[in-house]
């Protein structure tokens, strides 16, 4: 009886310790043709969430975060990444920790100039067991 609470406590301690380390994020490597984008859907369910991402590319690209609703609007109207984004950054490298409320989001990488060889790592804390699967094909803007 005494060992069960101790076992539960030790597993909670290991989860909170790994929460601080970005090593759990697996990198995605992909090629984006000019004017193509690669969306990554993010489902947050806790009261307080952190999206941690790191991106590098051989040429400048845009990394943007949108709500799922704004992404659908962006896809329909092509109104502009800046107008529909909660956050965006241009460059060959980018790294950020973003606080998110519960909901559905899309982190996207967009090649606006030349063909880009991109490596992107992203992790949502607390961990989301439902966010797994293969990358979809890049789509034209």
C-alpha cells in the first residue's frame, strides 16, 4: 500500500522534469517549393499550454501560428499571413516558446522566396498523446 503512492509520485516527478527539456521533440525535415506551405495542427487541451518550436532553413521562410479558424479563413481568402496570424517570424532560424489557451491551432512554415530545406522541431506541453502521424504533402499558397 505504501509503495503505490510513492510510485505515482515518482512518475509525476519524472513528467514534470521532462516538461522542461526540449529533447522530446522529434525533428521534421522537408522541402518547400517557393509559394508552398506546410501546416502542423496543434490540439491543446490543458488550461495552460506551451508550444516550443525550433526551425532552421537554408533560405528565409515564414513561421506563423494561427488558430484553426484563422487558418481556414487564410486558406479561403489568402488575405495574408500577417493578418491571420497570432505570431509570425521570417528568417533562416527561429526558436520560440509560445503560451496557448486550450483550442486548435496551426503552426505553418511558408517558403516565400526560394526552395527551402527545412528542419522543424515542435513540442506541446503538457504532452498531447493525440498529435502524431506522418507529414502531409506541402500545399501551394
